[in-house]
C-alpha cells in the first residue's frame, strides 16, 4: 500500500461547496487493516500468530491477536500476478510452510514466488487463514498488487480468465472471505479504466455475491463516471488511500501533511506542491456517483519523516534536505517511513506535537524536533477520532488503516485502531 505517489495537481476545492454529503450518523461501520510481510526473512519482525520462527517454533504474537479484536477485515499483503495472469505469493520462505505442500503440489505456479523459488519455511499465509478475533466475525482476504507493482495489473487484464480462476482457487482452498485489489497505474486512462471495470466484473461473476471484493484507490483517482458505476456495482468497498499527500521523496522539497482531513488555505502555492485532502477526495468520489456506503476512509498508522528542516512554523511548510531523511525503524524501508508506535516514543525524546484545525475540527498532525531539525507528519488518536466522526456524518462505510504492524499496542491509550473502534461504533 505504501507508495511514492506521482505528483499530479488535481484541485477539487470547488466541489466541496457544490456537493455536500454531510448527514446524520449511522451504525455498522467497518474497520479494515493489512498485515505486511518483509521481503527478507531475517527482518520479519511482525510474524502472523501461528506461523513458525527461524527455529521452527510456533509464533504467538499476542500483540497482533489483540489488534484483531478491533478489526472486521484484515488483508494479507501482497500477492502478485505473473505473465500468464496467475496470482502467486510474494516470498515462499515467508508465506509458505510444509502445511502448504498439498496445495502447492496442485498449484505450483501460485506457490512460485517473485524470485522464481519455492522454499517453504515460516508459513505466515496458512497461519493468517486461521486467524480469528473474540467476536468471531473477522473477515480474512488477500491483497493483490501494491504501489510498487506496476506489472500485475497489466498481466491481470491481459489474462482475465486465468486471473480470476487463480484468485478463486486460493480463496476456496484456504477458506478465505475475499480479495482486495491494490492496482495503482500512473494514470487511469479511459482504456485502463475500462479494463479495470471488466476485471472487477469478471471477478464478481467468478466469486459470486457472498465473497468480499474491495479495491484501493489513490485520493486523486481519475476514473470516468461510467466506469465507476460498473466498478462500484461489483465491489463491496472502495478504500480511499488518504495518505502520502506529501513525503520526503517528492518534489518540491517542502514539508507537508501526510493525511490531512480538510484543506489548508495556508499550504504553499508553489509549482508541483500537491494540494488535496481526504475531504476533497471523498467529495469527488461521491460526485462521480460512488455510493457513500461503499467508501472506506483510509488513514496511516505510520508517519513520514524529514531531515534538515527549518524551525520556522515548527517545521511545517518548510524546505528540507532529502539527504538528511532519517531512518527511525532499522528494518523498515524506505528511509523516512516511521511506524506510529515508534512515533509515540519519539514524542518523549525531543519531538513536540502540533495540530492544524479546520473550523475547530482536527485536520492534521505533525511533530518537530528543534534540536535535530527533524519533522514527522502522521495521525494521532485525536485525528482518528475526527475521521471517525467524519465517516459517521457522511454515511461512509468505515475506516481503513495501513498497516496493523505499525500501530501502537491495542492496550495502549494511544492505539489508533482502538480509537477507531471506540469512536466509530
């Protein structure tokens, strides 16, 4: 899900006045998150409960089990698509174990990973398929694609029949509840939009009406209204990935919010600076005819950190030095990506938190360290509370966060998932 978004200026502010969607709050909201694996076995620091560690002992990871009680849907990331259109696992050593031998013997292409290898060891995927929460209502799905994966979509639309068949095989064998599509082409042209609509339609026909289909969209999506009608008619939920609005990898080199809920008129009006908000994105989706009850508002369980930042305005909207981008989590790339649970510790060691408001409502959060000249943009409990209120007032489907690995423990008063559950329901 985490990706380097291409800079596209897509200003939607006029739509806010033309198409208001506020209404009274309602119930039955969805909370969704993702489990993210690592490409290197040695750095798999958040294994799925029930998987194996390097010593072949069963992993407990009670931290993750506790978080499942705050979720309705959790997705396993990421599966990819090969040149023949067949969905396959990412890393056989992480995803598979000896318990998958029977499945893999019948479906060798699904079990052959990105490196064309089949070396089952840790078994995170089969362990994932057996997860459940205390309410016994947890839905488990697989995610296909990801921000850095440009080829999977191309292969999927070229071989739709093989794609949907392989998805169905995986879901049926592991008794899963559905699939999540995270396809992020650089731009949704008319042709690509049509192909996407056809793909989702074929997937729904194959999976039937009872399984879940979700899709993840960037907040400046440019799919035409006619194709949105087809897509939204065939999916259960559309996750609006309202994060990565600014990052230490984008031009121009100016700090900004990670996931501001509302627009800020004080954002610098300079060339290539990205202007958008979650609110703008949601309004645009509804303007294109996407039903509000199918939209899930995404928020980050991570922050984006900048280095070499001026202390003016506590670091907000200030130039930064990309060469000084900090790395607070040793085993997590790229530099600048910092887990929210790490941020809660940094706030006790020199970073001071600040918040931007819109009409007295929280809109964005950041922290600045004057001594180190470092800046971090992220979400906190107060902002998640406001996003939950926004979801209820707009009759949206619920909240989604990337990723379950990054949040504070469920028992902590700073847990974002716990805040989502508390204020959404």
